[in-house]
C-alpha cells in the first residue's frame, strides 16, 4: 500500500513540475533598454524599458544583463512579468521591485532575451 501511495505522489510531483515549465523562446524582436536611473536620494538603480516588436502578445520576459564594474563583467538574468499582457508595439518601464539593490556597476548592456507568448 505504501508503494502505491508513493507512486501516486511521485506522479503528481512530476506532472505538476512539467505543467509549471514555461515555454521560453529566445527572441531578437523585443527591444530592451537598460540603464542606471537618475540619482534618487543620492542612489542610482537599474531601469529597464521593454518594447514588443513581435506580432503576438507576450506574457513574460527574461533578459540577460551584462554589468561591467571596472574590468569585471557579471551576467545577471532578470525576469519581468508585465502588469498586463504586452501587446505588439507596447512599450513600458519595468517596475522596480521593493528592496531593489542600488546599481553599483559602471555600465550595463543587454545580452539575450527570452519571452513567453500569451
């Protein structure tokens, strides 16, 4: 009996984990601009503007940021979930999450971009 219960639980875990997999698609059709914000109380933060240049609606974005500090380059992947579905030609400034760390890098550029279609 224990084995049957364990098999059922294992099947549920596997099926749930598969349903949560997002169909991320690599794209060059989302325009991303990343930069340090104007100083706010002497601190600067990362700002990201995104624009949908695809012919379809987008539910989520994942962007690769290359942050240069001196001669060191760090790669950071940031996920953006727009408040509303991103329609073709929509352009928005990504909301800054509460507790966002200050931008300590010298320069930032955008690498690869992935999306989840609606």
